[in-house]
C-alpha cells in the first residue's frame, strides 16, 4: 500500500533479448483522492409531536451515511436523535424524537461512480421556544475517492537455460509485442 501525489506508470509487459522469460500478471486496484469536502449547515427539526412544555433539548447524530447521486451530488444522510426535557406542572419527563436529515455537501460530474466516506459533527443544538423547533448546527466532512484497476506484472523470471540465438550480423533488431 502506498500513497503518492503523482501518477506513475506501471510495468505491464517485459521481454528479455538474451533468453526466454516467464511473467505473471495480476490486477491491481488503485484508489485516488478525488476531493475532500466540508460544509457547515443548520437544520431545523419540528418538536410539535412532543407537545407543549419543552424546557430544554439534547441532541446527537446517529447513522451518518454519505452517498453520491446520479448527477454527482454528494449528500450526507443522517439521523438526529433529540431528547427533550418537558415540564408538565411539577413533573419533569423526557421524550425522544428521531429526525432524518440530509445535507448537500458538494457536486461535480466527476464524482459519478466514485466512493464516498464521511462523518458529521454536531456543533450545537438549540431549542427555539417561539417556533417549537430544534435548530441543529452541523459540520459535514466527506472524502470522495475513485478506484481504477490495472493489469501489471507481479512476477518476472528469466529462464537462463533457454538462451536466444545470437544475431551478430544484425545492426538493429526490433521486437514486436503480441
């Protein structure tokens, strides 16, 4: 495994002029970084289903899964788990609400067919009393990578017992690969 920032051509064929040789080819997958993406976003989640009396909220992000659409847009789908502290008279209870969220991180047609990985950081969760919503501030990070396969030589051995016939009377010998 190696990481480089420049493209190096792989050896795909070989030939010895002095003797026969045997070579073995294999497929190699090469992963290249396409782009690192990040975006800050604010998502609002309605707390109407929890009723009135919400006093405070706590939130966490669960199941963050990045994806690339057919047009090359990178989207982070995640689930926010919001726990609300509700004061009902003199009694305090907690209720949980799960809310699906989607954040568009970036788009490029070159991303089509690429692999994407990423994660989400929840920066803050604030309860907006007048609107009865939770405002979640997120930072989404994604890495887009492309994988390409090549056929390369994985072993090459000369067979010295099978020497080629010498051609001393030739000024130039051209070998054509098959």
